[in-house]
């Protein structure tokens, strides 16, 4: 018997990435409902998920989850390929690039808060770089820089503390031996 | 929960914010000497702020009128519904800008003169 149509093999990895991306997407949608005084200043709650994924499953999975979140978020919020979407993508790329380096910091001294703050700063740097280069070339966007930087510091710290606490909870809940292998999706 | 390195990163973050705040808001701004006027992203006029004149820039919604005076410039009138760029009033410092977004016209001031002619060490 031959199978009809094209069958794509779905690996356990794919399912995990999809599940985690859905989790990040949920936070993105919830966050979109929160009014913000300054456009672009958001808590970035989905980054909690991205950071958890990075620490548990590695950078590649985190990059997949982040990319899928932005793409699906664009679809669901109706901002796909709009300037806001590209700003979001630029921020995510910059923050993933920084995380690729920062995750090699010695974990004895640098916890999730460091990663979260560094990623948040990279996020606004990526966004502002694109905004300055493409959307408002030559115009002094710099006057708002301190506002964005403050938001990155505050929300980066809060998200990092959330990740640190979640890690503590999970370390208590599961034996530390093979959490990296195929643990259940972290319940938030 | 917070490790030693985390405090270092937080301190670095705070100094970054403080440096940006000083640089963007409190650093002495230089006087402007040239007005750059863009329409639809393209530079259409580069006017020295030396003598008074009025320019009319066509945009998709209609004409935007810009007044130039010695040392300062402003948007006089614009067909944009919210009139944000007109309400900004006179611009006098390098880096100041007024954007008439719906009409795609922008006025930006630049300055080449620094507070010092030269510095020696």
C-alpha cells in the first residue's frame, strides 16, 4: 500500500518546538492587549519562554521558537510584513545573536537575569538600528533612546527573575539528571 | 537568585541608561546652521539659516510651507490633520526635526559649529 500525498516526517523535536512556540505566541497575544504609553515599549513576556527554551534545549531550538513566534504573531495580530513586524524581527535577530554569545558566560556567576538584560538591550538596539536606517532615516530618534533603554533594563530584569524562579521550581519538581533530554513542556 | 555577575550586568545596564539620558537630554546642544528639507524621503532643499525666506514644498496632501529665519526654522502651515509639526514651533538646535508624516515632508536642522574652534591637549 502506498501512502497518498506527501508525508512529512514529524520528529519529537518538531513537536516540542511547535508546543513551545505556541506558548510564546500566547504570551505575545496577551501582551498585545496591554496598552502601552510609548509605542514599542512592551514587557516582552514571550522572552521568558525563549530564555527557558535556550537554557533547556539550546540556542537552535530557541531560534526556531523565536522565529515561529514572530511569524505566527504577525499572522494573528494582522501585522505580518508591516514595519512593526520587521522591527520585531530585527529585535529578535539581534537578541538571539547576543544570546548566542552570552550563553557561554560562566553560569556560576551569570544567571538568567544577565542573559535577559543583555537580550533586552540587544532587542532595542536591533529595533532602533532598523528604525533609524529604514523608517526614519536622518531623524533624531535618539531623544527616545533613554526611554527604550530604561524599558529594556526594567523588563529585562523582571523577565530574568521570572526565568530564574521558574528554573528553581523546575529543579525542585524534576530530578536534575535528564531534564535536557525530553522533559515535558515547562508549565508556566 | 541573582549572582555576582548579574549585579555587574545590572550596573552596566544602569550606567548605559544614565549615559544615554545625559547624552540625549542634557548634553549641550549645538546651534544649527542648515535646514534640511525632505519630501517623500528625498532631500529637496538644503537651506543655510542666514536670512529669512519662506519655502513651499508640495506633498501628496498639498503644500507644506516652511519659514527660515537667521538661526531658526519652523513649519508654518501643513495640510496634515493633527498639525503636530506646525505645533512644534521654532526649531533652533542641531538635531531638531519636525515631521509632517501624512504629507511626507520633514524639516531637520543640522549644525557643524561646535562650541569650540579647536581643542589642544
